[in-house]
C-alpha cells in the first residue's frame, strides 16, 4: 500500500526556500528532494545589463548571503575586464564576507537547527529555556550586521561595492570601533560552540568527496584554488572542465556533480575537513576542547563546523582590523573592454561560482551561476538514501525526524538554488 511504503514531507520547515521530500521505503530507498521554489531566471535577465549593474542585481538572489553573490560577481567581472584592485579593497571585501558568513551561521544554528535537538517546532518554543542564548544571538548578529553595513552602505543588498572597489570607504576610526565590539563578543563566540556541541546528533557515517577553495596561509573565503578530498587541485578558471550541472524532472534546481565521479559536498564541514590547519590557533584549541576531529564524516556535524567558523570568523575580523590602517582611496581606474571571467568564493553554505561574458560596450552577453545548494543537492539525496536504509526498522516518525534534521544540517538555501 502506498501509505506503508511512502513518507512525504509536503513542506520542509526551517530551511531557506521551499522544498518537499518524498521517501520510498524499500530495501534500497528512493529519495526525491522536490525543490519547488519558483525559478527566477537571473542568468537570463542579466544578459543585456551593464557590467556595473550586475553586483546590485545578483545581491537580490538571496537575503541571507547578498554579500557573497555581489562579491563573487564583482570578482568575475574584474577578471573579465582585467581590473586590478588595491590590497585595502581586498581586506574590506574579506571583512564584509566574513561578517556575513558568521551572521548567517548564527541564524541557522539557533533559529533553524537548534529546535530539532530540543523537541521544538520553532525558535519560539526555545525561548522559555534558552532566552539568554537567543539574546546572545541577537547581540552578536547586530554587531556583525553593523560591520557589514558600515563597509557596504547597508548590511542587506550593499550599495557601495562596485567593480574596482568602493564608492565610499569608512574611516579608520569608524572601522576600529568594531574592533572593540568584536573583542567584546569573543567569549560569546566560544559559548556558541559550546551550545552547539551539546546537540545530541545521530550517529551517522557518510563519507563524501569534499570540495572547497584553498590558499596558502589563510582560511580562504574569497580567493584560492579548487581542491577536493580526492585530490582535485585546479584553478577556478578550470571549473567547467571538471564540474557539470544536469536538469532533473522533479525539482527546479539543477544538480551539480564532478564529471565521471558523481556527487560531492561543500560548506562548513568540508571546509573544516580540508582546511582545518588554516584555522586560527584559538579555534583549533576550541575544537580540541570539545573533541571535534577531522576528517569528520557525519554530515549532522556541519552544525558544529559552522559554530567553529563563527568563532574563527570573529577572530579573523579582529586580526584584519588590528593589522590594517584604513585610508580613503578612489576605486581602481580601468577601461571597459570585452572579456570573460569566472570567480568562486566560499558563501556561508559553500562554493559559489559566477561567470560572465562581457562585450566591448561593457554589456553582459552571458551569465552562469552555480550555488552551494546546487553543488550539494545530489549529495544530500545520496546521504538521505543511506540514512533511511540504515533505519528502515525504525518507526515512521523517527525516520521522518532523522531525514528532516539531516537536510537542515546541510543548511540549504533553496531560493539561491533556483536563481
């Protein structure tokens, strides 16, 4: 009977965007992640727009990671047109992206993931017991959004960031104000890690091919080569030589894969598995304190990896602010010319790829965007199949809980995925 062999989640709550899950309970379970968030055709309507409009447009793909989309697009355009930016511009971009990643992680950990581990349907149910923790979340997020907004003009959909640099650079005094603010939440960042380390996560082993960008000497988020746990080490310009997308008939999102190999995963846990040695010494010490070791092959622990990145991101921003004296400067000068350029950054949820072909008038002729959730889509389904197969003897309610919680642990953004 259909009732006995199928589990349906008509709407998966506490994720960004709209998706459903269908599970066929068989010896070899069949899983479909039915992403029904409506497609928005950004790649189509970017064609015909001027190069300096792109960043502003693509920031609207997502209300959680607008800085990542804007920054990745601007890097790709600069590569296409041969624009060189100053070291200070790179530092400011790093601060913007790092503060956004930390803010995104905080919202996911407390508002989306935490209710799973305390028997609640939403963050509202956590408030009587965890009011102090939610207050801490709001305080930290206000500071991080403030730093993002100071540099970008506003935290959501920044307005000062363009190819070549920034239309307005905050003063050194304005930026150093956040040095004090960030130092004031270092203890709070450690508390976040301890909070998440108390989540009673299911025991589950799923070894995937992990992918990230890597650069010598730093826990890179805006620059580097593409590496994977199975030996890939290529420049971003070679991305299309190795990765491909395919359309499926039950979702508006394309699935990415490595040619000839299949699914892979990206995000906080893959970054930890591949770049743990590049973390701040205090973050590595904190990981040791809570017993987090790499490589780690339990995807539920992506939450804990994000918590460690909260700590590391705050320490990284402090280091950048302490070691840089900021001064007013003009955007880099350049001439409009034809070209094609690709860039990849680490968005909160993993690898984000943008590529643009621009003509001699500075108009976009072609755009290609691949988001972290598209990269993770196939791997999420594969891990769900293994999870269900290992728990076929469990009650339906428990299988349902395990699958929903696993998808949320990946922190997917289904809105981004249907750009």
